[in-house]
C-alpha cells in the first residue's frame, strides 16, 4: 500500500468538501496537483508547524495560487492550524481566503497574480546562497502560467546565479481556464526550452506521489536549478472532472459531490489493497 497515494486521496476529499461547502474554488486545479504537495509535505520539506518561521526551514511558494484549497488542506493536516478552520474557507472574515495568505503559518508569500512565484523563489534561493544557508526553495507553477514573461526572466536569473538550491515544478495538466494550453498559448517543446535556459530538467508522472518524492529526494549535483515537469491529469481522482476544462473553477452540484466523493473513496479502498 502506498501511504502517500492514500494521503493524496484523503486530501482531495478535504478539498472537495471545502469547495462544496463554500460554493467556490478551483476544483480541477487542486485535484491535479494534490500528489505534488503530498510528495513535498510528507517527507521532503524541512518545515515545522511548531516553529513555522525557523530560519533554516525550506521555502515553498505556490505560484499557482488559485489552487489554494489543496494547500490549506495539507497545512491543516500537518498541524499549521486547526483542521476545523477549513470549514471557514472563503467565509467573511476568514484567514483562509481564495489565494495563499501569509497571515497563516506556513505561507511564505501571497500569490495569485500568475508569473510572480518563480522570481520571488529565485530571490529566496539566492539569499540562501549569499547567507551561507542550507535551506532549499521549491515553487509550483501552472502550465498556463508560463505565458507570463516574468517566468522566463526568473528562469534566466536562476541559471545565471547557478541556483542548485532551487526546484521549480510545473503542474503540466495541459489545461487552463480558457482551454488547452497548446491552443491558448503553445509552450512546447517545454523540456527543451528549460534546458536551453540552463536548467536541469526531469519529467515524471505528476499523479504518482511516490515517484515524485523519490525525485525530490535526489541530490542535485548539476550546479543548475532543477525543473520538474509533473505530467498530471486535470481533475485527477474524480472521473467526471478528469481532463475537463470546465472544472478549472467549478463547484459541484449535490449529486456531483456525492459521485465525486464516492470516486475518491473507491480509490482509497483500492490503495489499501494494493
């Protein structure tokens, strides 16, 4: 049994409940990247909910900030705040708003304006180099986000400063709010572009948290920043949502919610018997 895979479906159930109760959220985006966050937070990131501002902590920046529900669910599960607070998601006066909010422990940066996360992460990684610190910086981007020019400025800077203490991840689900990425703004050949910018590039099944974690744990000896192209399925785990652009920002009906939760429960049961 894969404990990470089981956890990823458990987190997805929390996400669906948050979105259904709040009547808002980026369902498809959350479901596609849940395995990435689980791989990082359950065995890779050096972060501690009891000391969330420790100077030697690893930094994680969710550049695709619209997929915040999965981040809230993971942080609550890890003990950065009480899990009961998830019920307040997007309620008036809640800290748990529709994008990452650094008033909450465990959030390094307010995000939501796409294209900013990589550049800020470059700054964090460069600061670690300049200060002689050993922490690692990770950032998660969406593939639609790569149409932002600031992403490529950050990519150039990271290679220029040889930031091998920086890992960027692309949630490559091939869909964005307005359709398929290759129809909206083609980004292929993606791996070749990042290699040309001076990055060490690894491609992996982004819905396999065990494979992801194994890659995250490998030491980068290339002297280059590392890019993980995580090939995911939008809406992964809920059959009706998979590869469906309309689920990018979508609230399921009561009937869809019951079907979706059943899908996830069946996947969890299958995990237990693997």
